[in-house]
C-alpha cells in the first residue's frame, strides 16, 4: 500500500468509522432497530441517521474549508455535536 498516503489522522479517521460500523452492526444484532420519527422530515433507522451524520460531517468540513481559514478542530467538534444530536433525536 505504498501508493496511499496513510498518516496517523487518516488511520484514526478510518479506524473510528470502521469501529462505529462494527458497533452499529453488533447493536443491530442485539437490539434490532425500528423506524422512528424525530426532527428529520422522514422516519429513519439508526443506520440511516448514522449515514446522514457522516454526509453532514463531510459537508460541514467542506463549508468550513471554503469559508474560514482557521483549523478544522472546530468543524470536527461541530460535526460530532451534530452527529450526537442527529443520532439521539433525529
């Protein structure tokens, strides 16, 4: 894999997503989800909300990069907060 630029932040990022997917799979096996309706305009499952939170995090970071010159730590914190709110009450 010498053609890939694996840095520590990249490895942490993909490991965290992989761990989250494994956790969601185990949780789905132990306690199957049902569609629920929160503040989103549609009924969603746990997996739907996780996917939406990943897409939202990408857009938050792109918007941050396009409009601000400061580091991405605040964008990451905002993405984590949004993901928590979405997974809990979405």
